[in-house]
């Protein structure tokens, strides 16, 4: 019992320390220009799966503004986090994109973070929060609950259509485009390497969103848009 108490204290101190680093090193993201979909202007070249330790994953998430907008580090199921590093072509230049699939302990939500080594039309980090159906329910729809772009949080349940370009938004704001609804059946067929993982909705999202994110974007059923920008608050 005493050992568990000490472990709990150690974990709490790690969280506090990581959060302190996060606040001190609060990143300044570039300005996003136009209705940007990073996957529409990039092309996959190669990929490799990363074998990160739980500690590495913890500190990566604990210092990510976008992750804090979607969940907290202690809510993560670290045993099943999936990390894939992609080499992509952007305007003729080879850059990297880190894709992290992060299941939560509630087994109902999955977070996916994409971090680009170089901003893609201003997008440095994009995150998604998915709600997956329980295996015993009739409704098998995987819902996109929210997204983040460079630390700006946007709920997607209503899938708003606020703008077509930056000119439709207030000054200092930009028009952000995102996918609200995906045809997952077609996405699975596109990403054949994840077919066996898709027996379970959680592992399915983890696999496709990290291994074949372009298959998801190419099979979007409904696009939404919203004016974002201005002052970006902390968590």
C-alpha cells in the first residue's frame, strides 16, 4: 500500500513538472492562412513506426498544448499508444509528420495528433478527438467530437459552415476547414494494412489515423468550417 502511495506521488510530481515545462516553453505557433487541410497539399513518401517508451510518450503529451485541449495525461492508456513518423512531400520539399494515436482509458475516445516538422500553410499541429461506439451497440458510427489546430479547440458535433475563405471571418481570424464525418468503410478498404485491426473500433481508428491518414481525408463525407484565431488561451 505504501509503495502504491509513493508511486502515485511520483506520478503526480511528474505531471506537475511536465506541466511546468509546458507552461514555460509555451510555443508560439505560426499564423494559419486560408481554409487549410494539410493532407490536401501534402503527399506521403514513406513511413516508419516508432517504438517510444511510456515515459517518452507521457512527456510528449504533457508538453503539447493541443493534447491538453483534448484530454489530460492521466486519462491515457499508455500501453496502446501508436506512433508513426511519416516522410511527406510539401511543395517539392521532404518534411516529416509525426502521427500519434492515443487511446483513453475510458475505451470510448481516441485522440490523434499530427505534428509537422515544418508548418504546412501555417499548420504546425492538428489534433482530433474521436468517440468510438461500444461493441454491443447497433450504432457503429465513429464520431469526430473536436479538433485542434495550433492549440485552437473547435467542437465538431454540429459541423458548422461559417466560412469559405479568410475574408468571411473577422480581422485576425482565419477560416479553418476540417472533416466532420468519415466513410470509415472506404477508409478501411483504402488502408488495407489495418484491416485486421478494424475488428475493434478503437484499434481501427488508432491504426488508420496513424498509418494511413490520407485514406481518412480522401473519404470524408462532410466538411465543416469555422473562423478561428485571435488570442489563443492556455489550458
